[in-house]
């Protein structure tokens, strides 16, 4: 099957076309035949990047007024005889569409085929993820408008994997009515990534899902950790929204909630202004004062910039704290898995996170750590380490495509 994997943000449309099918999962013979990104959707100078396997990318700046136009632009490119995507000449060669949907609330524990009822439920979850769900919905509606019911559409939720968390992990210690009435609880995000790397790990070591006990660290622009026991997520660091937990590029992660009132009373701004600071101006950017990008911070730290060094230490300490917490919660883990931009690339962060955890059974091999580069799956702990440490590249799009195939063919999910 050719699956069109779509990830719509408020002003961006990201896609891949993946050729995959049930019999290809075992051999990993799925293949990405095209990918692209349209940024600044809604503006006259949208940036278009389209790339078919083995061909020079198309890079242009054009007016793209909404998500529908963005998808139509991709369609036009796909059907252009000059483009030549392997096995694809027109939209008739696309068999299904898989959408990334950020928030599935408590309703979706797995990926589902989209119909009217599912759409209404995704709409209902929109106030839990006001920045993300409406954008995801725009992509779904645009596909309906363009393709009608001809191509099945599937929703894959960021929150779904974490719905196995027990009550004591997902409930906040606030009045129960707030949960009962407003569904205020921890949901967790990056579920597709945590699930994917845990799946890769189990394939690598040859274990059944129920025997996998690992801590996964998704460290990218957004960062989260998950405790995966017997193959199921039993805790994760993000909460009602993706603000909670680890320190991120521009998000604070955990803070004392009373800080919000204190800032408000100090006249720093409205509640919206304060949350803007916590979401967009905090984290690595806030502490370093100059960048949210780990590469810039590492470089400045190496040159002696104190605030950059401090940002690195705060970042690493928060990750360590959750490794300790999850080790306790799981009664020990067999492996720690680093993934995403920072997790896959930063030798320094992996070293700082694992340093001084020997008494927890974590011993990093410094040489192997240096050899781990993006795109490569490898073990970076010493043989003597009781807890193995791995770098496993994430691939959320592949999981989206595979889930789409499973849902369309009505085959139960297994990871
Ligand atoms: P997203 O979370 O948006 O999917 P990524 O997983 O690609 O993003 O992570 C992006 C982040 O990864 C960048 O902001 C950068 O901080 C970090 N990163 C990428 N390459 C490196 C590198 N070589 N060293 C350190 N950090 C890196």
C-alpha cells in the first residue's frame, strides 16, 4: 500500500509517502518514496520543499492560503510527469491517508479509521490541545474536501500509547471533581515515538512485548520520558499539556504552579502572557538567554559561556531525576533508550545524563557513546552495565503508516 502520512501544524503541512504493507513489517522493507514540508501556510510567501526518492528537491516560495491549498499543491507536484515518484503517478495510487492527531483525550487508546463520529470526538478534544488539534483537523477536512470518501483516512494519536497509565500516575492530587467534570489529568504526548523506539528495542533484543521494561527518553525540540513496563506506558513526564516534565527548547517543564500567580501579581502580564513565557521563552532559551538549539548551547558552553553551561546542567539534572523516579516506579529497568534530535545526536547530553548513575546500574561506554550518530541504532553502555543504554532513532511517520495499514486492513495492532 502507498500511505500518505500527514502531519498538519497551525502554519505547516509535513508529509511522507510510504510504501508499506503487513508482510513488509517483519523485514523492515517499507520504503519512504517521497516527503515534503510546506511552511508559512496562510501567507503569500509559503516555503515549499518537496522531494521524491532519488531526485533533486523542489524548493519554491509561493502563496499558499490554507491547508487545502497546501495539499492540492502536493497533489499537483505528485501528478506532474516530471516528478516521477516510484509507483505513484496520480492520487489513485495512494491507498490510505494517516493523520497525526496530537490529542485523543481519554477516547482513543489506539489508532482509528476516521468517520463522522471520530471527527466529532477529535473536535471535543480540541480545547485540551488548542494549538494542535484544530490544525490536525484542518488537514483531515481538507483531505475530505479534495478526495471525498474515496481514500480511507486514519487518525494516529500522540496520547494513545499513554492511556495505559494507572490512575495513580495520571491523576493530579487536586479535587477529584476537576477530573470528573473537566477531565483534568495527565495524558502524555510523543506516544508514537515512545512506542516506536520501544518496539525497535524489542526487535533488536528479540523479546516479546510483555517482557519489555525500559525507560524511553524522547529529547527533541519537545522532550519527554516514559516508563514502559511489560510493554505498556505506566508513566510519562508530560501532563495535561506538553508543558510539564523535562526541560525543553523553549518550555520550562515542571515548575511550582504558584509561580503563575506570583508572576501575575508582579504585573509581568496576563495569564496568557505568562503561559507564553513558560511555553515559548523558557527552557534552554530562557536559561541560556540566546538559543533554544542544543547545538548552539553546547558550542557556547564549550567556549566558557556560564549560562549555557548552566542550561545544560539543568537539562541533564531533570532527565536524571525522572530516570531515578521511573527506576523506582518500575522496580528497575533493563534499558534506557535515547531518541529524537538531542537524544540521537548529542554525545554530551547523553554523557551528562548518565554520569554518576553507576549505583543505579547505569554505566555508559564513552567510546561507544561518541560513535553513536543520527540514524544509527546502537548500544552505548559497557558490557558490565546492569542497565543497557541505547540510542534508537525514532520514526514516527513509519509507525503512522504502519498503523494506517493495520486499521485499514482491520488487523490488531502489535508493536
Ligand atoms: P522535533 O522535536 O521538532 O521533532 P528533533 O527531534 O529533530 O525535533 O530535535 C531537534 C533538536 O535536536 C534541535 O533543536 C537541536 O537542539 C537538537 N539537535 C539536532 N542535532 C544536534 C546535534 N548534533 N547536537 C546536539 N543537539 C542537536
